[in-house]
């Protein structure tokens, strides 16, 4: 079995680029679900929380919650049900629907330094 060069493998695993509408919808959903009660999030009004980590530059991070590979699909799953992926996490289920989580993930992944 042949191995793909790392650059090609990264391209094959990369998530499709989010549309501007998805990103903006995700920003609004982060406000609606009060993500800023626990996190500091650039572009989200009143997102000044300090319980969770600040989410600025999230699009450049390698990991979600310090242990899950950062990518659109896994981040959306994390947003829907954090305890299912990391038992004992302080991040609660907020009742975010999968489609909404995909938009929130698109917004968070658009945040780069």
C-alpha cells in the first residue's frame, strides 16, 4: 500500500471551506447560546467569560479541549455533546442542534490570529 506525502494527506483530510453565511450565522448562534458566558470570543458581543478558555485564534489550534484533533466535523460534534467526547469535561450540553453546531464550528474555525 502506498503512502501519501504529508502535504497530500493534509489536503485530503481538510474540511471544505465554510461559506461567509455559515460563519456569520455561527457568530449569531454563539451569541444566542451564550457561549460568551464562559468564553472570551472575538466578534461575539458580551463574550467576556473566563471560566472556559478564550477562543481567539481558534482556527489555528491543533486541539479541541486540549485532546481532540481540531477540525470542522469533530468540533461540531463537540459543540453538540462535549461530555460524550470528553467525559468529565466542564463544558455542558447546551441543546445545540447539529446544523447549528456546524455553523458555530465554522465561525470558531474562521478565528485566526
